[in-house]
C-alpha cells in the first residue's frame, strides 16, 4: 500500500489518542504495540473485505487447510513487511523517539503449535496469501499455547503460556454470524422418515457452540488478505442450566484451553479427540454453508472446495463430511462418497509408528456415536469393494480402518481422499516402500511428494536485516520479491570483498546472540568461536545426545591436552521436551549440568562453551538461527520426515552438519557435497540393521575405549548432579541397545566435527561455502511448495 511517513504518524497518533487516551511519550511499549496493530488493522480491513467478496462473486475454488496447530510467532513485522510499510513505520518511530524493537517485543508469540508441523502450517498461510491462491486455515483458538519453558536447577519446568495476556489477540476478529453447533456424546439411532429414508435421532447429546475468530493472512505486497479461522467453544445460552457448577463449565472450556504438548507419541485422550472433532466439524459446516450460498449444487462441491488434512489430527474429516452430506443435506451415500473422496487430501508428517493416531473404538463410539456408525459403514464398504476387486485378504486387513478394536485415522484419511503426500523426497519414498506400502500398491496414483519450505521473508528480511542489506548491495533488491534471484550470488562466491561483507554480517548476528546469552545466562562467549547450534524439539530420534557425546569427547581431549589446537566452540542448544517424556527431560538436565561443568572449568581456556537457551520459540529462533555457523541436523537416517529449521540455517549462511535424512538430502543436492558436511549411516544401513537384528551397542562400547570413556562419564561422577539422569542415559545406550544407533554413528560424527574445525580455519573457504548455501536456498521457499500443493493437489487458480 502507498503511505507516507506523515500520514502514518497522523493515523497512529489518532489511534493512540482515541483508543487509549494517551500520548506517545507516556505510552508503554505494550500500549504502543496495541495502537500500532490497530492502525495496521485499519489499513488491511478494506483489502480483506474485498478479497472475500471477489472469491465468492467469482466462484473461485478454495482450499481449506485443516490443522490442529498453527505457529506463526509474532505477526507485527510480517504484517508491516507484507503491507510494504515496515521501513516507513520504523522511520516514523525513530522520528517519534520510540524504540521500535521494544514495541515489537511487546507482542506475545502466537504459539499455537509444538514445532515443525505447526510452523509449516503458518508458513503455508503466509505463502498462500503471497502467491495469491485462495487458501484458508482452519484450527483451534487455544487459550494457552505451547507451555513456557523455564530451567530451574538444570531441569525443565513448564509454565502456562497465557498469550492473550492483558492485550488479547489484536489481530483477530470474532465472527458471530458464522457460529455453528457441534454435537458430542449421547445415543443415536436411525429412524425411517416419510419417504423411507433413514435419519439419525440423537438423545442426550451435548450441544456446543463453535464461534470462529478470524485472523488475517496478508500476502507480500500484493493487497491480498486470506483468512485463518480459529474456533472457540461456548455453551449455548439455551443449555446454560445444564452446566450449574464451575467444574461443569470448565469441562467445556477445556476443549479450547490447551494445546497438547506432545509432538511424537500419541496418547488416546478423550479431550484430544473432542478437540479434533470440534474444529473439524465446525470447519466443514461453515464450508458447506458458504458454498451453498453461491447457489451451486452440493454434488459438485469438490469443484469449488478442497479440504486438506494436516497429519491425522483432523482425519475424522472424511467421516464428518459424509455425516453432513448424508444426514443433514440428504445426499445418497454413493454420491456423497464420490464427492468426499474428491474433496479430501492428506499430508503425513512422520514414519514413527508410535505417532500414528489410532483411537479406541469404544471411546470413539462414546464421544462421536453417529460418526462412529459412519466409519463402520465406510470400513465395511471398503472391505467388500476390495474383496470383490480380488485384493488379498491380508492386504485388506492391513489397510482397513477398523480392526483390533481400534480406528486407524491414517487409513481413514487415505481411503477417504484423493491425495497422500510426504514432506521430503526420502520421506515420501519411505512411505511408499514401508509405512504405507500396501496403500501405495492399492492406490499408487494418490501418492506424491511435497518437500517442505519456509517463509524466506521472515528468516531474511525480518530476522536478519544486515544480511538482507548486504544481499541488496551485491545483487540488488529484486530477491526480496523473487527469491530465485538469490542465485545471482553464485557468481560472486570467489570475490573476497563480497565474502568479507558476508563475514561481517555473520559476526554481527553472532554479537547480537552473544549479548543475549550474556544477558540471559551470564555466560560469556566469543564471537570468534564456531557457533554450533542444535535447536528443535527434544526427541531421542533427533539425537541431541549424539551432540552431547561429542562435547564430552572434546572435553576429555582438552583435559588430557590443554594445549590441543582446536578452534574455540560454542555449542548452543534450544529444545522443549514434552512434559511427560522422561528421557527427553533427562537429556535437558544433562546438557545443563554439562554446561555448568565446562563453562566453569578455567583449564579449558574458553575453548569450549555450552549454552542451553530456555524457551525456544519462533522469536528466539529469529535471533539464534542467523547467528549460527554450524547447523546440527543429526537425526537417525529415515526418522526426520523433513526438518525445516535446516532450511532456515542454510538461508542465513550456516554450514549444515547432517545425516542423510529428510530434507538434508535435498539441501546437499542444491549445494553439492563440498558445501555441506554429511556423515553416518544412511537409511539403507539403518534398515539393514532392522532386517538382520545385528546391532549390539554393548560390543561397540566394549571394543572402543574412546566411546567407553565418553559413555562412562554419565555414571562415574564426571558430570555432577546427574545420578538418575546419567544412569537412565547410560542404560538407554547400553542396556537397551541404543535404539537410535548413536554409538554406531559416533565415530563418523566426531570425524565430521573435526572436518568442520579444519574448514573453519580457512575463513575465506568457509565464507565461500556459506555464501553458496545462501545462494541456493531459494529452492526451499514455501511460496513454491504451496504453489505445488495448489496446482498439483488442490487445482486452484491464482
Ligand atoms: C498427536 C496426537 C495427540 C497429541 C499430539 C499429537 C501430535 C502433535 C504434533 C503429533 C505430532 C505432532 C507434530 C509433529 C511434527 O511436528 N512433525 C514434524 O513435521 C515437520 C513438518 O512437516 C517435519 O519437518 C518434521 O520432520 C516432523 O518431525
């Protein structure tokens, strides 16, 4: 949009005076933030209205992205950048003597997600708006986002994230007229109506009100505003008397109270099922209503609507859609089924078996009695169709939805839709040949890959302005709107002046992070050290512990030989553990105690530092990632579906130290083997061990004195205060046979770290590698990823 500094100052002051009755010099950062956001709202509101009008007037096809998580982080800068007024606002604030960063920091992260999956959903919202595709989000408006992590005595402590705080969510708009009802529990039976058709009759059902709050999603400088719809729950007025006690009312509010903090193992909690159904049912109901308003026939809804199922969390969608079409809108089953399977598509984000959702059939029947009947019907028809197509009984058994008293949600998503995708090339291959092999044989045409992406604007223009300005200096600013122009940097990688500029950019980012580390932990780190970073959820398969093993080895090397010539290293961790994940919490404790040991040992001469930064979230990522020299992506090959932080590190010039897993493989393909450090087993090595059952961690431990010394450090008092945790880790590695093959990969990892050390000594060479990474990172823009979804899966037009 076009706006002068003077116009903005006038609008901003008006808002501040009118809404808060206060003048700029007296306002707190939070008050200034609120007024700024309200001013920005006024700017985009007409665009938002216009967008909705056009989509329905032109009968455009819309994709709805159903996700139980969205993790946008802060929205202010993104909204300003995308409106094209970020620079003007900054200049205006400077003129008003207001610290822009303080105002920006007053915004609470919108953390309605655990990690990669939620962040990806948020990225897709931004990219849908930016590419101009009509794609809307559908999720839950949690009162508390992912817990706030504090470290106390080295332990993780979880505190509630009351992100509404005193400010509330300034970006949202409540849409009362789109309220719908959601039914749970009770008994259902079928009754024939006049024309002999069966209708469900509900007894004692709980009827809840679903109220949507819409959050605008602004495209990058294109005047397009899409919508993220988050549902909240309320008790309908007519049923208020049914909830006489506070506890009764709380049991309803719970539905949108908390985001489940597990991102790996699935637990069959009733409340979780209710959450999943609540957002899915509410979303589908309003989708059908708004489609019908256009006066088009319901049998053709798939021509104007796509419903995307982000992981299995909304996978009840095909069954609920059938319920709505058959029960509420009276379509014939076969017609409804045809429409449903042309509407639904599904993304899988994991191959870990323990993360696939399976609901106990009895629990499901109690919570969703009518949907349960419909799932049984879908399952029966699937089984008999397959049998009459001559499919082998074992294959039918493997792929059916209801078996062994469990409802297999992935199976429902696959059978009830037309598309299944993985999130990186390797991941999709593994789905086809392993996890979902039988489905792939039944429906090869449904399977496709969509490698994840990131919103490059947030990781460059917002998180690293010095980097962005330096890119402008050398290749012009065209890359800001066309990220593929970054490739022009490839022509400059032999120019020492250019490399020197990028070196200073990295040093600046390291200095910012070093100041934050000093301020929050008291630890002093040198910006001449290698900043080696591993930030991600804490999970055994991601192998933060492998990183720890190497740090312990380096510690022993320096204790043995204090004069050993190594480049100083700062190992930086950030990670939240699921509150019930004992092992992961033990690893956090061990990292913190190891940090205490190392950081306070003056005999190490500052060559080694370990920092654990608490409460890793999107905003902290914006500070940490640009400051990294080394990006640790060391999951056991085959386990990390894609990874997305790996892409952010690459884009801001870190060298990836990685296994051949997830999207690391595609990063390697982009930069070439010389500009990434790869080590360890590949997925074939891993699968070979599974087939042959021939892995014995204890014999590695017994035959390798270096490994033995490192592993023994967990139990022999080397690291203080970790008796229980050290024993638990020791046992996981030795007694329980090291499920993620850390010991087998250890030696290769140590060598890879030594290679990093050698490479870093030649700064010119290092910066060349770094720049090659930046130059080829355009491959991972989520604008392109979403374009592939839009064209190849959803058939949208922009
Ligand atoms: C399921 C049931 C009950 C409670 C919680 C859950 C649950 C919640 C979140 C299960 C999984 C998740 C999140 C998974 C996730 O973030 N996966 C990551 O997705 C990224 C985006 O595709 C990939 O890059 C990562 O590799 C993958 O780990």
